[in-house]
């Protein structure tokens, strides 16, 4: 099943800061990179057996590319309220981290 979600990047404020080739090579060719409120975000549509697996694997792939990320939002299509609540509890930050020294997931 395909899951839609947005991950925010820690410490990246410009698209010029994104190692695009490295991100794609790390397995993130299923996302669109953009800016949301002056923060770099990765809008994923990822195939996985669960929402948790989709988000966890995307965060791990970004980490392999040298990018720390947190969950910004989850799409509703095919996703239950319980899955969304669990994902937000596990992967989101109370406030977006402001730099790479902040705690990240």
C-alpha cells in the first residue's frame, strides 16, 4: 500500500542545502523536495506494509544521506486515525528542531 507523508529536514533552510543526488541514491526517489514555511520538506509517497514501516524507512534513508528529519504531516488516504496518531506520537517533534544539534529521529 502507498502511504503519503511529509518529513521536515533538521537544519536545512534552502533547497541549495539539500544533497539531492545523495538523497536519491539513499532510496528517496519516491519524494518531492520543496520548501514549506522556510523549511526543507520531503513529500513522500512510499509503498510499505504499514505506515510505521513507510515513515521509518524514509527517515532511515534520509539519515543515510546525511539528513536528519522529523514527521510534519500524514495523508489520510488509506490511513486510519489510529495509525496517524501512532505515527505522530513516534516520529514528530513538539516544535521543529532548529539546527542539526537538536534531538532528531
